[in-house]
């Protein structure tokens, strides 16, 4: 594997599709109250958000390699790292450079946007940068913080930050839309931790599945999934979102077998693999349908 290939793999390109979906949730919330959206600001937001996602992926890749975790993990399509560095250790510094460059890109664009929108956006940005820098080495040692960090970053910070940047304020629609994203993205990372439990434990991680076991983590997964759908329903009933958001509820058809499979096979990793894939599809489809419902059917 060449250095270029290893660096590209560390960005986890297949996982990056989550980022534009979360930004588009903020955009969908914004057009509910302000039909004239600055396309340049939206483009800058997308670049900054993608750079932030690449930064956390590349930094996680580098730190998992230097901690020895990569050498202990049997890689699955859902593992936190790509496994590229064990095949090309010499690429480690290049991967770290990618993380630094990506984070710098996010910060520079963020500072420009803060100059336009002020303190609220600065606060979100600071929390985001801290999350990127501490997720692998520190947040993973605390079960609750590790559980909510992904949803906070993608669901709350990205959706709220997009809405504030595009409209100058945090709307009720943005608050509502951030909640299903919060729960679904938390679930995405939670379930993907199941296969790597023992290697994670060996390097000092203490996420929910390690601390309380996979079965308890599977129950939390179920509660979070229910909460995501209830938030969509409550938002429409109370008038916080247009009725088009109900399109997001159609993925319940996929959620039911996913929950059944996760609860039944939490400790059977071979059988669980199928439902990890279901969960990825469920998360991305629900967010995409929320956006589509609000933009085209709302």
C-alpha cells in the first residue's frame, strides 16, 4: 500500500456521506424561515464540515496505530479505523499531517463564519474542535461522553451551526431536526463499537458496551432509535416542522428488523454483522428522507 493510498484510506471516504446530510438538515431548517439562502456560505459550511470529519477520522487512525490498537483489531467494514497504517507504518506522519491540515481548514473557515455571525457560532466551533482533539484519547474512556459525542458533533453542532450561519439565528426547526440526528448518529457509533470491544478494552477505552455489556448497550440503542422517531413525530404535531418531515418515519420498516436483530444477537458478532449494515442504511436513509421531505414535500 502506497503512502497516498494509506492517507486517502484514513479519511474514511465511505463514512463522509454523513456530513453533507447533517449540513443539509440545517439547510432544510433554514429554508423553513428564510427562502433566500447564500449559496457561498452553504458551500463554505460543507467544506468546513467535511474537513472536520476528515480530521477526526485521520487523527483517530493515527492514534489507534500509535496506541497499538490497530494491531489488535480484526477489521470489519464498521471498524473505527481503516487498518491502512499497519500495512504501511511509514505513512503515519502523512496521516497526522492530513488531520492537522483538515483541522486547520475547518478552523480558518470557521473563524471567517464567526466574523459574520458572532459568539454563538464561536461557542459551537470551540466545542467541535475540542471534540475532534479529545475523542480518541480521552472521550472514549468515559462511557456517557463517548456515547453522546458523535451525536453532539454531527447532530447538534453541525445542524445548529449551519442554521446560525445561514440565517443568523437558531430556529425551532433546527432544534427539532438536530434531535433525530443526535440519536441516530450516537447509535451509529455505538453499534459499530460492538465488534471491537475486547481490543478497545485492552487500550483503556471504557465506552458503553465495555462498561455495561453489549446487551445493555443494545437496549440503549433501541431507546435512542425510538427517541429519534418520536422527535420527528412530536415536531410535526407541535408545528415545529412541516408535515414533509414525516417521510423520515418510513424507515421504521427497516428499524424494526434492525432492533430485533441487535437485541437478539448482541453477543453473537457473526450474526450481528448484518444488522450493523442495516443500521448504517437506516441512519443515512432517515436523515436523507427528512431533508427530502422538508425541501420537496413540506
